[in-house]
C-alpha cells in the first residue's frame, strides 16, 4: 500500500464487537499476541517472512476517520462512548517482528504484539492479511528460483493476481524471494525493483507479418531485443524470422547488445533445444532463450533435467497466486495477559484435541542456533522473552513431542541470535525498513543458512524448532492444571 | 479500489514498450481487443462475470502523473516525444461488457475494447487483473452457496486473502456470487453489504473462564448472540456453558432474539448433531448452529449429506482464494484492426497448434438464446457485431468443432438477448453501476437461467457456446488463407 492508504477498517467485524466488550470490561489489560503459522506452504522445508514494511505503514496510519465512525454508528451495534474512543484511537503498544527476508519455521512468532487489549485485538486481521500474503509469495518465489539453479526468474503474474494489491505486493515479495525483477510497473516505481518485459503477441499481429514486427522492434529497442517467436509457428516462422532480423542488424552494424527469443507455448524442452541449435548455427550463441507458459518450480526443475536450453524464465500465474498452495495459514493467538493490578504477565493457552493446535503460552521470543563452523542453522528455540543464553556454555535442546530426542550443543560450537527485533515501542516506530533490493540480498544470505536438504523441493529435511526448557515446563504446567 | 486510486502504472512493462512502438508506427490504428477465458474455474459449468465497476473506476482515473512520467523517464527506454504523449494520455475509446453478475461461458468476450491501439494495449493488464480476480471469487461463491442449499454463507476470509484488495474486492465478489455478507468491515462500508461476526477464541481466553466470557458477550449483544463453543471442549464445556447463559438470560427476561453457537474445529457433522440435541433438549430449538473451519463447496455438500445440523456457514480461506483453482485464466486478444485509410475493420487471428488457443477473429458480440417457455439458457452464440437476428425466424446453430452437431430453434420458441452492453463510448462512461446488493440479486436471477445439471458441482453439463455462421466462415477463411 502506498503510505497514505488507511486500512483501519480492513478488519473483521468481530474485532470491533470484541473491542467494545473489552472497552467496557478490561480496557486497561495489556496482552501479548503471537502471529505464527503451523505448516510451511507447498511442502517447503522453510518459509520466508515478508510484509513487515506494509505492516508498519498500516500501524502508522491506524485511525478512524469521521466517515469510518459514522459508518460504524450506522450499524447500530456500538454505543457513543465506544465510538468516541475509536475517534481518538491510535496504536500505543509494542511490536516485535522477525525481519523481512528471514527464513522462518512453523510455530515461531513472526510478529508479536504487546499492547492494550483493544489495540492488539484490532490489528489482528490486517496484520495477518499482509504477512500471510507476502510470506506466501516470497516463499514460493524462493522455491522457483531454487529450481532455476541460478537462471534469472522474472515475475510476470500481474494479470492473474488476485486483485491489484496481490499483483503489486506479490511482485515485491517475489523479488524479495529471489526474482530478478517484475513486469509490474507500479511495483517497480513503488519499490525500486527492476521492471522487465518486451512485447506480446498483439505486437506481432498488429503488423502485416512477423518479420516486419520483429524488425521494427529490434530497431526500436536495440539494447534489449527479445523477440516472441510463437505467434504463428515457432520453428518454421518465428526463429527463422528472428535470425533474419539479427543478420540484418549485424550487417547494418546495429547488432543488439542484449538479444534473444522468448518461447510462450508448445513443448519448451523440445523447442528450446531446436531453437538453440538454429541460433548457434546462425552465429548467435549468446542469444538468450527465455521462456514463459504456466511455469512453476516443478516444471522448471523438470525442463532443466531434460536439458532445456532456457536460461531466463518468466513465471506468472503459479507464482503470483502460489497456485498449489494459495494461502499461508498464519494465525494470531493470545499468549499472555497483564491486568492493571498485576506486575507480571499471566500466560494463556488455547487447548485443542489436536496437539498441533495447542498454543505456546507466555511472552516469548525466538532464538536461532547456528553451527559456528558452517554458518548453517542447527535449530531454533522458542523461549520465554526473559531467558538468556551464553554461547560459551553447553546447551541441551529437545523435541517437544518426543522429549527423549535430545541433543547437546557444546559451548563455543554454536552462535545464538535473537530473531525478534523491536519494531514499535510505546506506539513509536523504532525500525528502519531496508529497501526491497536490500531485503532481497539479505534473503539470499538467509537461504544460505539452510542445508540443501532443507531447500529440496519435495519432502525436505525439517529444521528443528524446539521449546526452551522454561517454556516447555510452563506449557506442561498449564496443560496439567486444566484437569 | 476507492474511486481515487490511480492504477495507470498497474500494467506490465511490455504494454509501455509496445505503446512506444505503436506511437511511432501506427498511432492512428483503431483496434478491437477481446477479454475472454477458456475454461470455467473449479470444474464449474459456468462462471460469473464480475469486476466491471472497478474496471470503470480504473478507466476513469487513467492518467500518468508527473511522478509517473519521471519514473518512466528514469528507465532510459522512452523518448521525450512519447513521454509527452503519456503526460496527456486519457482514454478515448469504446468499451462493451457483459454486466456483472451475469453467468458466462468460455470464449465469450466478457469485455471488448475498441480504441486507438495504444490505449487498447495499455489497459490490458489492469483490466484482466480486475476481471480475472473478481470473476474467480464470484464463481466460487456461487458454488459454495449452491452446496449450502439455501443456508446463509458468510464470507470470512480476509486474513487469508492475497493482500488487502483481494480481501475487499474478493468479499464484494463473494457477495455478488451469493454470500449473505462478509466479516470485512471496509467492504461493508465501501459497498454497502452486510458485515457479520461475533467473537474469537481470544475473547473467551481473555476472561477467567468460558462461562463468564459467554455471559458478558450475551449481555453486550443480546440481539445477535452467537457463542463460539470450541475454545476448551465443545461438548463438555462450550455447549453446556452456552445453554447455562441462555437459561440465565431467559430467567432474567433478556432472552436474545437471534442467538446460537458457532463450531470452529473438530468433526462438524458429529459435533453439530450432538449440539443440536443438547440445545433442543434444553428448550432452544431455534438456536442457530453456525460453523466455520476450512470449509468449501465439497465439504459443505458432504456435511449436509451426513445430516450436519448446521444452518449458517462461515467460509474463509478456500473461498477468498478459490483455493482449488486460484486463478481465472482470462486473456486479452487482438481481434481486428482498422487503419486510418480503411473504412472497415480487418479481422485478425492468432494461430496455435492447440485448436482451443486459436482466437475468434473480428469485431464481435455475444447473443444468448433462451427457451421462451422455461426461461433457461438454450445456447450462446458468438457472432460478428453487425449481425441481427429475428426471434420469429428459425435459427440453426452448430458446434464449431463437430459441425455435424446441429440444432434448429423454431421461430417463436426462443428469446434472444445481446449480452455485451456499451460501457464507454468515445471515452465517456455511459453505464450506470448498480449497487453491489442489486448485482447480487441480478446474479441470483442469472443463476436461475441455468439448469441444475449445469450447476452441479462435479462434472456439470456444458452449455453450448457456438459461433454464428458468418463468424465461423470468417474464421475458416482466415485459417485457410495462412497456407
């Protein structure tokens, strides 16, 4: 969203009905809410946290306009005292988050809100909407880029995105996840990322013939001349016409500096290999072969395994919608409450018959343990926020479900990093957003902290996310005290 | 989008590179582009056209700001003459569209743009983005509502939508497709649709116990009291506590007028039947049982077949993302060109080895043929825009692929309706948008023009979409002339 957009009413109605209840009952309670997810999307071994910049914009702009208040009044559910409170509403709490571009794992708080209960409740929906969407697309993009083994991936999905924001913030997330650029111009302008693209079939069809269309395009853009060769017949018409134009440009001494062809239909393995031979034989071994057409990480992986001669990939629908897994199941759960008369937070837990749905109670943080030698992640530790660790000391970690699965990290062999950083303190933003391209670079480093086994597209090795001993004990105590 | 948002740069970069080429080569060519799709989403027998209101807003607001032009200049791809043209750009063409809420079928132009080539090219991406997204969600919503057989479906997906717009325009589309309302407050405010919702688990958890949480909620909202019963244990704690609160409210003479429970986890068939018995036994046969939890049309259908005692459904993720089919494959294809020296349009065709990807050439329209007696759709006819039909005369229609499949509609037995209506003429909007709730009502009527066989969730009967004889002949002529 651009900085002026006000999303205060981008919320589920029940946040407001609950707020009115809190307003009457417990306006001064301070609560801790965690935003976390339970399962990596697309069978991935990790996810990429994304969307924090837009969460920050959202929080900064939180305020109910007169129009908003009038609208809420018209619903006949809210009293004047509460509406009056809304009219003066602003966010006064603390927010901690894992920086955008970080690799993250299930159950870790990606964002933690510590605020008066009404404020913390209101922001649930928009915060989840933003983080769920962008984390989903960044994760998908990182998978597509992994499949391409260093080839450039261009984000081309705007026309199939789920609305304008999905196109624009989705493109932002895709670049953070590893794409080299996007076709989406508004994203380029807003986030300073490269915009890419050449021409469509309509360009070819608007000329009397394919050759003329290519020729005009090459004359117009001699420095970035990728010709779309599949309008009529790729191998019989498109590639020969492209070669003819390259020959003529060369003869005129105007040979394009970056040039090549784009395939957009048909069997990309077969066509690219044939086209490569034709281009090489004509003396254009440096002509790039780009491809698009319903690509995703699995198809790119398969095409590369078949020796497709493609080195540049335009990925649209399946990336911008994360088609095989179009939602990131982030949730936002109450973890602790401090009443005005209390000094400490009281941990809260949500029970479920499904152990995976029982929440982790208390005011928490996330520590990441790295192997000092390799720089790779050893495990993550969800802990209470006041725990401290000393890298010089041995650290025993254990699995929450199978508690006999234990491992001791010898002191000096690991590094420890707290993943949650302060973003808002007492309502003031204390976080400086990096640029999108800086986040992209950071994300590449983050991905390098994973073993290849975890990056594998199918059935990856899981990274251990354990609970600290104090958190584990607290959780057991609360679970047992319910019976 | 609210009316002020400017999406001029919400476009693929190649639209702009092509525009600059057209600007030099053929600025005065007038073209016809069709937006259509090739396959109904989710295996549906139809789709619902949606998004026109936002397309109209988009076209009305088309203009490049100084900032936009500066940004484009910075890319070093565009010359000053072209940038100067962009600075004064506005849309001067004609747009025809099938009204929102209409049932539509593959290959029919949903939107037709007749405009100078640069203008028609620019609008491709945003137009597709908007229509693809909203048509996808409206179609999905109509399926979910069909499965619910008259029960109310509430759209609850904002937190899992692909960004803010996907939540808001998605909720609009879901209501048009048949939902009774949405949890999304900004959608309620912007489009005048009902907003719905009660409370979350956090409400329950913020009180010392479930009973107190229920009691406070019932006192606060005596007229809309749906209690979420699954925070601790649905049948042992949630439902008994709800009944206790209803009993107390009744005893105090404050019995809620609309009241009930919501199930959000566990086996909804089992739990709803058990809860129904408990509520009935306690004297609350009119207590509504609402349910949410990863619902879609298939699960609702299955739960209803198992006799689940649920009459109100909150559908989130799977509806707002159309999870089983998260994109609507709308495309935008050049169909005809008129050069300044020509009087008539010259039809254009895009060839493909895949017959389904060969475009329908020429300046076209869509006629819908209804059986006069039943009011149901008999077939659709894609035709050239200057064709006329007389309902009193016999009309022979035939299948484009299997041309021996013919059918004659006797004169007087059918009604004919032109589906495309003018929206912009010479750059002026000539269309009055109905309200969202009016479109919803129209959509219900549209759905009634389909036989149940076509509405079936799985493997539905296809509606015939034929080409008129003149269009068929033109297409054959163009195909044959290429060899």
